[in-house]
């Protein structure tokens, strides 16, 4: 089974507008039908205040080779947002760090119908990107990231642009 087939067959919770679970479906079915589901994004900062950004793997079914949050992924069926954020940070970057909830975004076109919880983490550990998930990545200053998004928004996952804008307007930066 190919990586895309494995991803498409993952079982995720389907949720209603109130973010309560109403059933389960495969990832492929959820994306095909535009069902509301859950995801997490993590912004990882180092002690210099730089944020780690990743370029998604070419094998991703959504937005391959686009720039994205430090770590991001679906919330597995029965998993909490916090558990998913911890898992994604560990799986994608090999990092364990404290996580703080920054904000929650309701499902919308920019998030591919995902209710998203954004977390912030801080660590000076060197990320070890999982090549199945991440093509490459680097730390850049928040100012540089904002400039990149302004000048080349088509190179970014839409949810990342939305979350970064909201993050910058929360006073968290």
C-alpha cells in the first residue's frame, strides 16, 4: 500500500459545528465529502525567537511541497487536541517540548473543514524531520516569515497563512 493509500485509509472523527463527535470516517472520505474534522498545528520557536517552518513532503495528499507550520496533523479518532499536538511534534520533528494552546479556529475553507487548535512550543533541540512527512525545514525570524507570506502566498498551506495572521494579531509573538 502506498503512503497516500495509507493516509487515505486513516480513521478520523467526524464532528459537528459544536466540535462534538458525530461519527468516524476514513481520511479520504472526509476530504472527498468535505466533512468537518479536527487538526492541530504547532509553532515551534527557538530561544532566539525564530520559528521553524517546514516544506511538506511530496507524498502528502494535500498541499505537497508547500510551506507549513512547524508540525501539523489530524487528531486521530479518540485522541485529544493536546495528545495530537504532542504526537505530531514528536513524529514530525523528533522533539518533546511543553505546549501552550494559543487559539482555536472553527472549520472553514482555509483549514479544509478542520477545527484547528494552534499550539506554541519552545525548544533549542535540533529538529529531526521525518522524511515521509517533511521535505525540509528551517528556523526563520517572524518578520522574515511574514514577508515570505506577503510576497509568495501561493507557496504556503492556506491554514498556515490564516493561523500565522491570527497568531500575530493575538499579541503572542
